[in-house]
């Protein structure tokens, strides 16, 4: 699907993005109807490459994913900035009733990645019309595998975010928020989102007949005691200002109602905002699980698997973003977040690789009570597509600001 050639340059970046709004929306809908999962999103990338086929881009790919970086060069050498759009969907059955709803059973773009990708394509077109106004390079990062697969980390490992001069000078990404005010752009310096780790605890007992529990070693009540103790641990071992979330979301034991199981397995997630707290939580969980099990004459194995690191925005990138939003859209559309979210993001790997920031874009329908809108990962999640040109313009403006001015001191 080829986007139409851009019209003559309007006066502002926002105007330029609005001029190609129909194409941005059409691409978003095409991606939405054909969602792909995980690290392999070839059909989505094919749509992207077709939409950008007429632009002077140099494409880089790597062996671990179908991710690609399209390099847009300016007049000459200069700074390099990464703009990211993620491409993968979720294993979720769509319930929106949209005319362009998912045509793939059990798959849905419920996290807005279809919009992220379409906005990045729109930004590419806006920037391509301005190649003679900047020195340096824009690296357009089309990433699969954000939903728990570490696609961003793999693209970095494949060398796609490094050249002969090393890592880029800055990197930026947007994430839509369906339950946030229409068109509002939000950010904060420092931690924006939490580290996300996987929790797995196995309590080992001895099975037996459910009518004679004294002749067995039932791991299930021990598991319940561990769950309760973990919640007490969070509130009693960690400062209330040091955000920690531990959620046990799965407990599995047994196959019949009259049989005590040999083992009970618990799974869940751990969210923290600092490396010190991250390590302390893992050690505390292991200590609780093993000692509670031992007190009942059983054993337990607790494992916390590290997944995404903390998503931390560089204060200089935050300051640059605030300046760009005020200039391009008006200061009334900027919102400085008071505290981090305990969600997690694959873009954290890019922010560990180079300074930058992730920003949120409110995509609730204008006039709606945005606090009541379906959130991310809901089968009824929906975005107001009229906000997408703003996101494209913001990405383009952030990239140009870095290339022309660099990160502020």
C-alpha cells in the first residue's frame, strides 16, 4: 500500500502531518486488520516498506527478528536519532466491532502498535520532505516483539542501532493511551515505567487422599501462606515511597477433587523502579518461600526471571520534548506526570543504549470521559484516529530538534 506523494510543504510540521492524515489512518487500519505476533511480523513490515517505497531510505535488518531500521539521511554528516514504532499485536480476540477489526482469529492490536507504526511512517514522510533542512540521520526503528519477547534488545544485539560512530545521539518513542485526554502528550524525567520480572515458585509436598490430609503433605495451603506473606513483605520490608508490586496471578495444583497434589506452582509478576529494590525483592521472595515451606516440612524453589529493565527517560530528552510540544502544539497540551507507571516497556533497552525518552499520547475521543475508556490490552480498546497526525508530527519534530540543536544541557 503506497502512501500518496506529499503535497507542497505546509507551514508547520503539524500541518504537514495533517495533510497526510488519510494515509496515516489507512495504513493503521490495514495493519489493525492483519495483526501478527511476536518476533516475526513480515506482513506488517511489508506494508511499511510499501508505504515508504518512494523515499530515499537505506534499510538494515538483522538475523533474530523481522525488525528493520530505515535510515533517512540529511544534507551531510551530523547527529543520529532513533524514532521507534513497534509492530506486534496481542493474542487476544477482538470485541470492538470496528469495520476494520482483526481478520486473524485470536489476535488483536490491543496495545496500539498499529497506531505507533502508522505514526512513524507518517513522520518519515514529513521528515523526507525536509531532508535539505538538516544534517545527520533519522533512524526509523520498526520493531517486532515488544509484547514480552525482547525484540528491541535483539535489534540492538544485531547491531541495528549502532554504526561506525557508535550508538545514536538520542532515541524517542510514543505510546498511545486510550484512557488519557484527547491529544494530550505526557512524560516525566527519570523512571517512567517499571522493571518487569517473572515470578515462579514451586512448593513440593507429598500427595495423598484428600479425605486423609494428615497422611500427606499438602502444598496448596503452604502456597496460599506464601502469597499472603509476599503481600506483607511488600508493605513491611519496603518504604511506601519505593514502589514495589508483586502479583501472583496463577496457582496450579492437582487434577482431581479428591486428591492432594504433590506440588503446587505459582506464577506472577514483579515490578520495581530501581536495581537495588529489584535485587532485594527477588532475595526476599526466595527467603520467604523456602522458609515457609520448611516450617511445614516441605521445600520450595523460587525463581525471579529478569525481563524488561526500568524505562528511564533522560532529563535532557524530557526537557527537549517539553520545549517541542509547547512550540508545535501549545503548552496546554503538555502534561508532566507526577509518578511512574508500574507497567513495563521494551523501549527500556533502547533507553539503556542511548539517551532519550518515551512519551504518551492521549487517544480518547474528544469530549469523552477518558477515565472511563477501555484501557490498553482490552479486547474493546479503541483509539481516536484523529490524534495520529499529532503523533507523527511530534516524532518528526523531536527528531529534527535533536539533529539541529542536540540535547539541551
